[in-house]
C-alpha cells in the first residue's frame, strides 16, 4: 500500500478573535491562502489553541449570526460551549463532546461559553470545522447531532498504546456515530508516548492531521509539534504515526465535493446567485428569529 506523503507541516497562523470568546488560528482556507477546494469537503478549520480565560459573570461568545449551505462541527477539548438557534435547539458540549450542526437551508445561531465555565474560567481549547454540503443537500432542513464523548466509537490501539475515538466514518471496523452527507473520516487519536498507529485512507481523500497536544512523527520523517497541522498529498493510502510525547491528534479526511464554491461571510453556496438569494432570504426573515 502506497504512502500518503506529507505536503507540508503548517505552524499556527496568527490568531484572531471570533466574537470575544474564541481566539482562533485559521489553517484554511485563509490562514495559508489554500485553494477553497484543497481540503474539500472541509472548507474551514478554526483552532482555538489552549488558553486560560479568567472567570466572569457575563459569558463570552459570538452573538446571533446566520448560516446556510454547510455544517459546523465544534469539538471540545477543554472548556464548555453552549448554543441556541432560531429553530429552538440548544445544548452544551464539554470535554470530548462534539456539536454537529447542519445549517442547511438556513438558521440563526449563537454560541458562547457555558455559564458555569464562564464563572470559574480556566483552560479553553476548541476546534470548529465548516463542512461543505453537496449541491443537492444545501437546502436540507437544519438539524443538530449532539454527540457526547461516551457515544464515540472506540478502538484500542495495540499494546495499550492509546485509543482512537471515531466521530465519523470507520476505523478498523469501529464506526462513528455522526451522520454525514458525503464520505468523511473524523477521528480523535489519543496516543501514548512511544506508541504507533497506522491510518489507511483512500488516496483521493483530502487529508490533514491537527496536533492538539504533544508531538507526532508522521511517515517516519516529519515531526509535528502541538498546534501544528500536517497536510498530506493525494498520492497514497497509508499514514504511519509515532508519538514523540503523549499526544492528541485530530484526523480529517474526506472525499472531495467536486462542485463550484461560492462563499461569502456566513454562507457557502455553489453560485453567486445563490449567495444573493441567501441574503435576500435573511432580510425577509426566512431564517427565523433569535434574540441576541
């Protein structure tokens, strides 16, 4: 089986604030000026590297904003995030949980630090992905998948080397709970120092690994430290990983959606006309109502 070689190991881009609650490094599409299709079906990766927020009574976060045409996937490593939307959905995710929101035809949404976490403060570390939807599914009805850490598929690495938490797709026969509109593999690998793991992913899948904690050697060559992103070429199926330290790795791999992309602000569509329609629908109140 051919090796999926490393294209580049990317350090975190300079951070910026999203609202007042998320200090993120954008790896794509803007952080390194990647083509919008380069990591398709993943369109955006915002990474809130671990920081400490001081406690306060008023939760930090992002106010009401719209989405259409894609999904947001929020993964919690430290801290707690709550959310509400214009369909009446709400919930909170904590360490190890995932919130998978299908914006679809359109939703108003807000997300903010959980009230209890906000009062105490402490470590905060999150990932948010934007996952594109195929054209035929862009106007699907909005929905949520609230996936707790306990619901993840779990594969024990040989020799007590760690565990693979399968969010979506299948790893060595273990299936993840998330429903996806296109083929996606999404795993958290918690691997102990000195342990190894092997990934077998289709050659045509766009693939990257975010080093959330620790340091990992990929394909016996490049060592990526914490907060770095390993971008792989589309030239093979096999990736070997060796943990230089106790590590947490987020694996993203998916079949490209080979369709035009028209992206502006909070909308991810296929044509400029569809973007105009999204803004018209927003102005006409078709996304519902949500108090800030």
